[in-house]
């Protein structure tokens, strides 16, 4: 059982090191709104990973097969549009208009909004399901883990991703103490461009196939 948990932690570290739209969203949110907002977004991302892994594990992976072109196309369009919308946000409101207040307190409704944003951002990305398909295939075919071992594996993986996401949020938020508003705005826009690039890429994949 310990081996399953350690294996899950290893896969979690691999997932955490991937530079994708979630990375840019975490950086942008933590710089713009503070640590707590970024932490709520990380919670939403972790919940979406848990949900995606569960869906794939229990057989809905058939939606990503050869007969699922329409499903993937719609998912790609919606997910890509959402990422582009996230990326455009830093350009809509100038850096001079923003308030960079580390650890700004937020109410429950705002926290739930960031959790929901994290859920959507990850769940509408088909590559999340593709990743978990590979992981589920490895766990169920290449190992002799029991169902309890499977649970420990995925718990270790998702917990590791969540903790590393919190670390990214913390570091991004702390550097705002040493940067002026202009530089922070530039970083924010670079993160926004990254999100838009991933959104466009996802839409291109939706058009031409995954």
C-alpha cells in the first residue's frame, strides 16, 4: 500500500511540473488577488482533478475514444474559449487600476467563485482527461494494486498536485512585495498571453481533431 501512495506522489509531481493553462491561471490570480484567492483556485483545480480521475476510472473514458469526435470538439471549443477569456482579463483592466494586496481577505461567495473557476478551467480541458486516461491505464493494467491501492495512488497524486499548486501561489504572491505595479502588470499580461495561447491551441485541436 505504501508503494501505491509513493507512486501516486511521483505522478503528482510529474503533473505539477507540466506548464499548462492551470499554471498561468494560478500565477495570475495570486498576483492579482492575493494568496487566498489563488488558494481557492487551487482547491477547485484539485477537486476537478479528483473528479476527472474518478470519471475516467469508472468507465466514462469511452467519451475520449474514436466515436467521441463531437464530444471532444465541443469540449475543446468551450475550454479554449474559457482559457482565452481568462487570458484577456489582464488586458481589460490596466495594472495601474489594480490593487495588489497580499493575503487580501475574501468572503465565502468570492471563495466559492474561485473554486468554481478552478473546476471549470480544468474540467473543460480535454488534455486533463487524456492525462488521467494514461495514468488510469498504468494503474489498472501495469500494477497489481487492489482497489484500496488505487485509492491511495490517486490520493497521493492529487494531494501532491494541490500542495505544489499552493507553493506556486505562495511564491507568486510573495514576489509582489518586491515588484512595482508596472512589473507586476507585465507578469500578469505574460500569464494572460500564456492562457490565451493554450486556449487557441485547444480550439485548433477541436477543429482538426485530437
